[in-house]
């Protein structure tokens, strides 16, 4: 079955960096788009970044220029490099795939940006 496992979250000061990873299994990884989403307390889950099977990327306006999504098909993983972090980036970050008509999510990884 589809499995997504996020890692790499933590506590970081404003202006700092983190790199999130999402290890995927259970499907033909190279053929599918994946994405990163986040959910802050009291807010709805929102799309942060998307990468297609052909490595085309899109970003939410608030993170464009600071975050970079990438994928490694050999390792069946996607990554989110987050630079110049701000307190408003604090959230639980999830990776996602829409596969065969269903949405699959990992368990999430907490990112806290605070001094």
C-alpha cells in the first residue's frame, strides 16, 4: 500500500533553514506528481509546493523564492528545502500524493520557527 513518511522537522530560529524529507513507497514513484502541504493551528491545510513527474514545480506565493521542492526517483523521496524561515511558516508539514483517485498523506512533521 501507499506509504509516505516525513522527517526533518524541528525548532529553528527566524531566518534559519530546514530540509524536510518524504520517503515514499507502494506506487511507481517516478510516474507521479507529489506535493508538500502544511497546516498551522486553527487553520486549514494548504498547498506549499508541488513537483510533477517531469520535475515541473509550483509554489505558494508566500514561500516562492525561499522554499525549493525536489525529488530523487532513485531514492523514491521528495524534499523541501526551506530557507529564510519566518514564524508564520510554523506548521505541521505533510507530503501528499493523489493516486488512483485517492489522496494519501504522511503523518506529518512539525516545523516551529521561533526565537
